[in-house]
């Protein structure tokens, strides 16, 4: 809703100011379809040419994300800490062997199934299970494991944030496409140089609509969309950083409660539960017999 409010406010201020300043809408409305076809068509075509098919598809799919603040909510962060606590507590109490049945088939695991929203995120589950799996192979150097996890996170974030970079690149080019549309309008005007001043004025005004649209679309619509997507991707990435923090803390020899507290400190402030809240939740976490 707030995104719609932002767009409505922008349009109201820009075009409201234009009207209050004595501007005439008919010129804009007459030129708008042709200028939008030129600028929008060129921008979309260039976007398709410049990006891989997977980026184009993901961009279209992720556009709906701009209406929210990311996939993870406050409860999801609590669930993640509870899940990691259960896994680490199981390792401490029964050893790595008891963990294998859960990480080999997390979909049927009595631990993972308590947190269905996390199970639906394939990267989160694979990230947790793959890291725990290599721990069962005696690969337990905290620095090496942290470095390995960091590389996985960088790769995933780079791939996930591809649409934001692609859309921002498109936004950077749209003002130039507006100039292209304006130049074409000037060419059309020059072909009518023998027309009366009133006609030439309307033609030049229509040509300038192209420059206006290019700048307007880039800085008030497409650019902000790319920026919002980038913020959402960064927010979602923070969820996986918590996994890294907790598991590395475990390898450093900390107790499950301490590792979870370190993870809690990495939760974004607006979603971060208090120490007492987490203490109460962890006391209810059941460890399989």
C-alpha cells in the first residue's frame, strides 16, 4: 500500500504543479502514447537483450515484492533460532550420528517439519544441512567453515540480487532514451518547418515530452523500484547470515544457547526478539528422543 501511496503522491505533485503553473495537458496527452511507445519499447527491448533469460523471468516474478518488505517476518526469525537450537542441542546431547537422519531427509524430519515456512526455502535448508553434513566429516575448523559459508552466501546473494541490478541499469539508460524520443520529435518538427507558429509550438512541445518522460520514468518509477528490490534482497540475505553466525559459533565451542544469542544479535532491529522472549521460546523446544 505504501508503494501505491508513494506513486500517487509523486504523480499528484508533478502533474499538479504543472497544471497550477498554467501547463496544458492536451499537448502531453497527445504525445504520450507515441513517446511511451518509443521510450518504453526501447527500454524493454534493451533489457531483454542485456540480460539472461533467467534474470528477465526473475525480474518479472519479483516485481510483486516491492509491495512488501521481504519474505521473512518476525516469527520466521524466531523459528530459525529455535530450529538451529534444536539441531545444536541434539548434537550436544546425542552426537553427530543422531543428526544424520534429520539432515539427510529434512522434509521428513521431526525437527525441520516444525517450521514449514523455513522448509519451503530450499537455499536455507540446503545451507543448514550441507554445513552440518560436512561437520559430520570432521571438517570442523571454524575459520575454514566460515570462509566456505561466506562464499556460498556471496554467490547466492549475487544471483538473487540480479534483477535489482538489471532494473537499475535500465533506469540509468531511460533518460537517454527520452532524448532519443525528443530528437525524433525535433526531426518531425523540422519536416513541418513551413507550418504556422502555433503548429510548430505544439510539435516542439510534443518532442520535449520525450525528454520529460525519460527523466520522470527513470527517477520516479523504475529507479525507485530497483532500489526497493535491492533493499528487499539485502533484508532476505540477512536471514542466511544468521545461520552462518550460529553454526560458526557452535564450531567455536559455544553452548547452543550462546550460539543462538549470537544469532539473535544479527536479526534486523524491527524483527529482533528480546533476550527473555527467546529464552522462553527455547525452553519449549523439544529435542527428539
